[in-house]
C-alpha cells in the first residue's frame, strides 16, 4: 500500500519504491523463499528477524535492530480458540506485516487508511504501527464479551441440570483463557516499555507516546478481564462439582431411606418364617396372617416414614 492505494506486490516495483525512499506498507501472507530473499536483500532486514517471520509460534516480543524494529503481536481468533500471530517490521520508510491466512484486523486498518482516518503524528510508520496493533488488540473485547455471556449461560444451565458436556465446555474455555493470558501479559509489558521510552522507536514523538499509552491501558484492561474470567470459570467449575455432589447426596439419602424401610420388613418376614412349634401351632388362619404378618410390616413402614418426616428427611419440617 502506497499513499493509501493498495496494489499487488511486485518485486521490481518494490525495489524502485525502496530506492526512492517512498513510504509503503507491505502485507505478506506467510514467508517463502522469494519473499525471504526480498526482505533480506531489498528491504535490508536482519536475517535473524526474517527467520523468525518464517517460523510462526513466536512469543510476543520487540527486537531492536540498527535500522528497524521487529514486533510479534497476537490477537484472538474469531471463536476465541487460540490466537493469530502477526509479525511487524517497522523501518524508516516502510512497514511490513506477515501473517498466515485472513486477518480481519489488517482489513480494518486498510479501510481506515482508504478513508483517510490517520493519526496526526510525525512519522507515518509509527502511526501505521499504532493502527495495526490497536486493531489487533481491540479484537480481544468482542471475544471476551462472548466469553462473559457464555459463562452466564453455563451457570444457569448447571444450576438447572449439570452434565458432563458442560464440564468439557468449561475446561475448553479455561484453556482458551490461559492461551490468551500467555500472549496478553507479555504484550502489555512490551507496550509499557514502548510508551515509557525504554524502547525507542524511530519517529516516536510525545504525541505518539500518548496513543501507545492508551494502547497499554487497553492491554491492562484485557489482562484484568482475562484473569477475572479465569477465576470466574474456576468458580463455575466448583459450582458444577458441588451441584453434582448435592444431587448424589440426595440420591444416596433416598436409597438409604428405602433400605432402612425394608430392614424391619426383612426382619419380620424372617422371624415369622422360622419353624418354631409355637408359631406353627398358634398363629394360624386368615386373621393372624393379616394382622400379624401384613399388619406388623405396614405398621413398621408407617412408623419409619413418620420418623423420617419428623426429622425432615422427606422434605417436611425438622424437629
């Protein structure tokens, strides 16, 4: 992109622009052998920085070289599953971004440049760096907002009916928050150093530092939200475990009540089933069977139910 106009990158045209010192933004979808040769020989970037841009999986960092500064920043993916990695080279008259696949944050920056929504700072390279990083950082907010809504939904669902599927979702969300925290915390420290002047960026002015301090403030907010959501997820997981444990206790209490009711019935049937001569000679006929055989069992069950009711084990008042 040159003077707000985007066009496909042509090596010969790029060499001419670099030789003329024309400010430009080069956006690359990955780095192959040809683009690596272009970055090293035409744009004069250090081979170590170019090697880092070839291999993704880098931690967020700022590397200062003689005539350019190399950044690695991360933004969340649309669904919050992992992060997207962006490599940025900032030189005196050029900015190069390297990513893999579509990058919505860079698309937003291109739209802002086409609409001439630029910053009023001395260096266009510093302004472009701010726009890129600000767009990447702002993508955290809608993702975290969806996390908040999802946590509320899970809490309500768990209180109604806890399931193993909910526990799997909670573990997946916690894993995603941990991945975010791993990139947000070092990025916060990176831009704290940049905003405070510990890291000097060519073209940085006092006015530009204000913008990067605002960016640092956003990263502090995001880091705090990520930590609070992680603690909240731990609380939701504890709620899930407690709810399941309470339901298990209710089931065990019900089974214990049933077993306790059948205990005297088993004793009575076993007692009357013994072949003693008194029982055989005196307890005969329909009436003894009804009153002694069935009546005692029903009476024992009713007495136990009354006792459970009085103790509040069946949902009644406790005494």
